[in-house]
């Protein structure tokens, strides 16, 4: 096989260039190709501090399907692997994976202390008679596209810029859980998502977002925050008001894709003023979602359906 090597938190546009190169080379040589990644993130193991990631393992699985990656192999990354010299790592890879080719980014580093580089890898591949290709880092707006840059953009709330670098909207996948039902009480029922630990979230605020649940797409107003207008709320909430939706989806997995921030989080003097603002938020979210490309929705719906499965939604008014 030809292996594309890296962690790939996000499979952004730069990563996708590597995937296309591997696919092209594999087709020319009539061999298979796949992605060789690691779990958990190497940076967290080396630093000793777990890091928040753009996408959870489950979300990465959806993206692998969405992008048409035929094989994803994840090596457990621990201190033993981190302490391997570059040559030891390559010998281990050769013994376990029997590569016939390698594709990496132009800034790829590996081995203890990141002492291995593209030149060392190229020489090793040539001695083995393997195909080798390093792909230059993609730039957007005069700066390299990287997972670090995408994280920084996400936490500043610039969802559109995140989409531009990923090549698709940011995804939040979680299970619908029961909330405080305040949304229902004020006329805006919301589906509250339980978010896995370690998931990086956008800046606090309200977003126009597409929501996918049980095989269907719905325009939604997504709130990420602490609901400061109400007393006693503890912990950050991720909740989506699905426009025109009625159904029992408690316990089901739902994916939301924030497209654009409408406003930052605010504490309102009264619930009545919050309701007036939410009415405007919903209309703006509807406008943002209107006409979003159907090809993305069709392709992502297939990936989500494959990874999560689709079931019929009971016709009950239970979105809280």
C-alpha cells in the first residue's frame, strides 16, 4: 500500500492534497492506499498535557468516509513510540505495514525529538524502492493552512474562515440529552448535545448552522455558551433550535455544522428581551442556511448515515 502519514486533526485542504496525491499514485501503480495516523495526538503524549482536538475519533471516522479514504490505520502513540529514533520508526513501519510508497507534507517530522525530516524519509524510501512524494504546504490568504491555525480561528468564532480552510463546515457530533427545557418554555425548543471530553468548541455565541439527525437536514440556530440570562446554569452548553422540527430524538446522535456567527453571547436584562433577540437570530440563521450546496449535504449525509445509521423519527413534540 501507499501510506499517507500524519495525525490529520481535521483533514483540512492541505491534508486533502496529500490524499489526492496518494490516490493518483496508487491508481498509476495498481495498488491500494490509506492513511497512517496515531492515537492519541502525539503532541499530548510528548507534552504530558492532553490537548483539545478539532475532531473526536468518531468525527474523524465520519470525515474518513466523507473524503473517500479507503483505509485508516491508527497506531497507538505512547512513550515507547515517541522515543523511537527515525530509523527505528521506519523499520517498525516497514515490518508492520509493508509499504510500497509514502506521501507526507513538506514539513513532516518524525522520530525522537522530531529529528527525522523529509530528506531522511526520501532517502529511506528510495533505498527500498518505494514511491515517495512530499507535498508543499497549502497557503490560504498568504499563510499556511494548518490545524493550529484552524483551532485559533475556531475559538475566535470565525466559522466561515474555518470552513474555507477545512473545505467543509466544522462539525460537532453529539448525543441529544435532556436539558433544562427553558427553550421550550420561551417558545424556542432546543436539542441539547452531550459533547465528548476533549472536543474543541467554537467561540461562545449564536451561529447559523445546519443540523443533521436521523438522515435529515434542518436549518438551525446554534447556541454555544453558558446561557448567562438564566441563573444557575453550570457548564458550557451546545444546543440547537431546529426550525420547524418536531420529533423525539432524545438519545440519538446529531451533527451540527456552524456556518457563520450571528452574534456573541450576551446576558439580557429580561427573558422578554432575550426572546425578541432570538426571533431575530432564528431568521438570520434561516437566511444563512438557505441554499447551502446540496452536493455537500448529500455527500455528508451518506457519510453520517454510514457511520451512525439512520432510523425513523417518531412524530412527537419532544425536542426540548
